[in-house]
C-alpha cells in the first residue's frame, strides 16, 4: 500500500512540475506580427522596421523582455511594445498616465 501511495505522489509531483514548466515557458498572448519570423529580434531590427514604415525620431527602450518604442509619423506620436523573443506586438494595457 505504501508503494502505491509513493508512486502516486511521485506521479503527481512530476505532473505538477511539468505543468509549471509549461506555464512558465508558454508565451504570453500572441499579438500581431511586427517583425516576421517568430524568433528573437534586436533593437536595430525594431528601429529599421519603424523607419521603413515611415516613422521618424524613433526612441527605443528595453523593458525586460520587451522593446518599448516611440516614433512620429504624419505629426502624430505612436507607441509600440514589441516582444524581443518573437517580434510580435504586445498589448500595452498600462494606463498609468492618469
């Protein structure tokens, strides 16, 4: 009986650990593609993409796994948050401008 209990605990721990690893490595919600390829991107790639799209005065900051970029086009300033791990846009729900 103790052997079955031990096996059940080991299997449960392995399943819990595997689930934790899967959650930790799962990408956050996939946003729209900014730079194609689903692979890591550099600050220079983000800058080149924005400039190729006609943006001027490009400013880029690294914030954790993301690049936060601000740039001007047609007299309007736009903000982009790009996931450096996959080149996709990230929802920027940080409304602390109040």
